[in-house]
C-alpha cells in the first residue's frame, strides 16, 4: 500500500473499554497514548479517558507524535427527535474539527443490544421495519451533509448487536442514503463475527469506504458465544476479538482491495480484549509488525 496515502492508528479500547470500564480501569490515558506511540502508530481514536479540553488533549498527543483519526458517535435516529441528535452531532463535529480530525464514525444505538451483558447477541438483535428504515436513512443522510460543514467525512460503523449488522442491512443503508455524504466504516471483525463474507462487502463498497477498522476474530470463541447464547460483552471478555495477525482473518487480500481502490486515510487497529489477559502494548506491537510485513506500511 502507498504509505503516502495511508496513516496507521490504533483504538484505545484495547487499553480501556468504554462499555465495560472495569476492563483496563487502572490504565491511565497517559499510559495508553504513550504505548500507542511506542508501538509505532501515528494516531488513534477517542476513548472515555481522553481529556475533554481541546488544548490539553492536543498537548498530550503532540508530544507523542499522535493525531486524532476519528471518534465514535452514538446516534438515536429511531428513538429521539432529529433536532436532539443533530445538536449532539454538531457538538462532536466541533470538537473533532478543533483537534484536526477528518472522520466521524456513526453507529445507530436505538434498540442496540451490544451493551447488554445478559442479552444473546446472535438471537435478540433488533430488525427495522420499512418505516424505520426510511427514518434511519433520511436522518443519516442529513447528518452526513452536516458533517461536511465542518470539513469532516461521516462514516457509518456497522456493528454486532445493532440495527446495521449484516451485509443485507449494510446494502439497504448504502442504497438508501446519499452517496455523496454517507460513507462506510469497514470493520472486518464485525462482519466475520456474524458470519458474513467481509471480502464481498469490501469489494462492493471499496469506493465508498472512508475509514477502516482492522479487527481480527477467534472463531472458536465466536462459536462458543453462539452455542451458549451469550452476549456481545461476554464474548469480548472471553476474547472473541483480537488484533490483525493473531486471529483467523488474512488481511493481505483486504489491503490489496483497498490499495487497488485507491484508498486514502486511516487504517485503525481495533480489538477490544481484557487487558489483564491480552497485554495492550504487546498486542499493539504484534499488530504493527504484522501490518508492516503484510501491507508494507
């Protein structure tokens, strides 16, 4: 891949988990970003321990040579008035603009079960009806246009346990939204987790992918989650996800498709695990070495 067009980052969720604060609760923000830099990454996404003050955050990042690539945004287009979602979204865009980020990753959290410890992730996912799809797609297109006002590209993060999880749901979202303002955040791990052909999705939407999460899976753990009717969060604790080079996904074809499509922007390593079991720094280094060998980055 062209190193002049690609920036490599890593998400803080391997150090401290936003959905389960006890995972990595003892790890400070300073330790997290220092280890990211030591492992050889150029940037990161925003976690719950990051300073809320722009100047403070930039000071901490600049001395480590890190940039902000993206941040998660929880949308509630189905269950809240659009004006309320818009106000929250604009506030996030203002912050991202101030820290120099060019991407925002939206995930619809209405009816999401991803954060429910006892809800089986493979059995209880909410499915939208036609009216809800219209509300969702219309609202998402509006948010994409708003993001442009701040010089930010809006990407949508398909995610286990949410209303956009499967390839068919990704298709309906992509078909029903403005192609000039709504783009895809491609996440290999979430598609592999739910049994979808992640390469087919990647090839189909390569020209509309504007952010990438490099996430690997441990299929034996995913199968256990399915067989034992476990939740997404319990799967995380058990190690369903891991970093590239440590699981079942071959990322070489993924890098090849992105390269041929002329992808520009961030590749973000993201693998939520229990840091007491999977040392975040060690796994960050493992992923960095794998990407260096596999993508020549």
